[in-house]
C-alpha cells in the first residue's frame, strides 16, 4: 500500500518469485512515481531492497531487480527488473539548475516587472517562487503554486525596477515541503513612466501591518487619461504595474474606478471610455470584455463580482429620461451574467429613492461632480449584504434593498426627504443607544458628539460583525460648501451599527476629522476591512494635502486603539492620486 511498508514473503522455493508477485512490487513503486512521492534513499537488507520514500517504505526482493542506477544530477534512480522492464523513480538529488528551460521578461509587453520561467521537473511536485526583497527590506514575495505537473510555466511577479532581481524556485512535495531549490537572476530596466506620482512613507510599523501589497488604481493625469494601476510594497517600492498605453486593446481604459480581483485570480474593471466591462490577467492581457452599450447602458463607477459569479454594475441607462425629456444618469444598477452576456436584473433607483430630493446649494461649486437634476443620485458603489444589497448613493445616502428592489432602510440626513420615504430613514442614536432628539443633528445641519451622517460617501463594506464600514468623503458636509480645496473639510472612515428592528443607526467609531485637509478627499477614495489583523484602510484619493503637493494617502489603522500602523503619502501630477487602494497578496490564492 502507498505510504506503508510493503513486505511480501513468497511461500515457494528459496529465491523464487512468481511473475504475478513481481508485477505487484513494480505497481507499488510505480504508484509512488504517479503520486509524485520522492525516494530519499534505498538500502540492501539480506534478500531485499528497501526503498525509503517521503511517505513510507517499499520492500522488494532482490531476485526481481537486475540493476539500480542512481542519477543524482537528474534527481532520478532507475530500477531495472529481470523481466527487461525499468522504472525511473523521482529521487533526492543534487543541484536543480537543470530544471530551468526558458525565461522571458515582460511577456505581455505591458508589465515590465513580470516574467515567466519555464521549468521541467524531474517528477510530479509543486513550485514555490520567492522573489527576494532588497537587503534590509521586508519586500520578499513568496507564493506556492497549486499545479503539480512536471512541465510548468511559472509566472514571476513582484520584480523591482532597474534591479538584478534574485528569484528562487523551490521544488516541493504536494504539501509544499521543500525538496530543493535553484536561483534565477532577472535584470529589469527602469520604469518608463512620465508624470507619475511620488511617494513618501510617514509611518510604517511593518511588524504590525496586514500582509500584502497596496494595489493603487491610478487614473493617470486625468479622468481622460489611460489608467495605470500599480502595486506598492510596505517599503514604498513599485512591484507591479500595467502600462496599458502600450496595449492596443486597453490603451483607452479610463475612469475605471479600479481593479478588483476575481475568484479566478484575474482582475475585473469597468471602462468609462469604452462603456464596457473588462477582465484582465496579471500580465495585463485582455481576457474577456462585455459591451454595455449593446445592452443599452453606459458604465459608471463600479463593478463587482457577486458570490454567484455574476457582475453587479452601476450604470446609466441610455433610455432613462427626466419628466422634461432630458437624460438622467448614474441611477441604475444591473446584474450581468458573464457567461451568457445577458442582463438578469435591473434596478432603477428612481423607483426606489426620492429623485426629487435635491440640494440646490450643492451645485454652487461648479465642479463636474456636483449634483444636477439629471445626476440626482450618483450611485457610486454596489455590494452584497447577505441576500440583500448595499449601495452608496453620493447625493442621497447609504441604502439597503432586496433583490426585488424593495428598500429596507436608508442612512441619510433626514432633510428634504418626501413623506413617502420617511419610513425608510434610520433614526440616529448616541453612544449609549439613546435616540438623538436634536432636530439639527437629525436633519444633517449639525454633528452630535457621538454621531454624524456620511456625505458624498463611497465603498460600503459589510463587515463580519454585521456592521457597515464606509468612506465618508465629507462632500458638502452639513449642507455647507465643503468640496475640493476647502481648508475646513475633512473625510472620515466610519463604522455604523444598524438595528433593523428598532430602525436606528449608531456610529460605533470614526476616524479622520483630526487629519483635516491632510485626509480630505471630496470624491473618489475608499475603505477596506483587513481580515487577518482586524485593521482597516482609510484611503482618501483626491486633492489631499501632502508634504509635496496634492494627491492621496494610504492609512492602515487599528480601530481598537486608533493607532496608525501605516501612512503613505502619494503626491500626484494632477489632484487625483487614485480611485481606490486595495491591500492584497501579489498572487491569488488559487493559482
């Protein structure tokens, strides 16, 4: 049996072994080969050879074997049998350099910090890649691949620019235990990017940080420029980048709001210029695309992959009109089946929220993201919340609704909502859970010491404890002109607790007011819950005051202590440093 000592005694004449018995011994050895189990050594004991494998021993009568030839330079031991057959066993050897067959830097042409290395293993096993960090850094990137076939093309991500990268390829067993390794040197060139952001690390408690890199969805020099996503490590080094201007199929990918990792390991994004949804691999190759215009929509802001594999997309419906016949935009959500390309569900926010709720002061700033009659809602995010949905509607509030489109509740200042919507508005409570009665707080004109509403918010997150995390941009906070460039503006990260039975909302904690203009982003931006540490990410992305100009910042925060674990300033050539930042592993788990 595999993994157990196999001892076969023949009740015949001395030194005589029946042919059928010999085949059983060969089958046992072959089973070890087929299961990728390595031979550590073998010994000769009386009338038997004992083969010592990673998982148990197999004992074979000497009478069956003619020769045993060790080939440590190829990690093989060839056993020849008296019946003229032979079997090559995967066995512990010397160096592994011979497994390297081919390598290519930047195989797609769009990711200069990537490479592929083709290997031919001496038998079944897995490969672990280790991109060594620079001396004195924490930049080492490690990934164990799931594939176990002998011939593999290993994708290498996380190379440093303009550097002779040291990459270890480790040959392991099926469980990831090391058998041996070899090293590849990969020299990269300096990045050829113009008008690119600069970085300054303010705080970096690396031993406390959530593992992973920061995926920064940089829009380029403007919303009309080509998106240029990149990943930063904890040392502030660029370790992955997509130069999509060089891609004939993605060179106009813009206003995408950012890349989201899919279940299959690729990235999902929306293309505001082309009104399409795109699937992109780690090298920057276009894998799939879905044309929204053919379906009667244009893309706006957000696409996410739901648990069922369908896409939830915030869109404008081409045929949607106001009563006066003028277009209305950014107020539809659709569910798209990526396999069929069909729209399975459409939600029209004008049938769910109060489209007449309009703050005439809000458009005085004269900027392109101000509220207008046609852009009354500006839905900028959609997420799932169990069987329900959770959306941030920039000019209206945070809302939860059912698949059938029934609104469950709304977190929003109560000012200007029509009577029909009062039943959905959650009542604010203080830190003790007592209803707040100050009408100016309820309406949104003032903040309570324990509570404030969110303004122009983004990226709602349904947390494991059932609460809601959101980026409160602070756009026109308390109905005052707090927008880009406002010295008194501030953004926050906020956790809310909703009691659906009592129809109340409580502010559990918040962070950001003390940062003032150094954390204020009137638009874009996001938050993230980090599951391994319980930390959260506060990422204001536009117009944030930095030590060198304007841009954004990435802040990792311990919500229990409010301690800043990591703080990185990004100074951008335009006011926008990023749409979103997401902490993630370089490699997807399932690759």
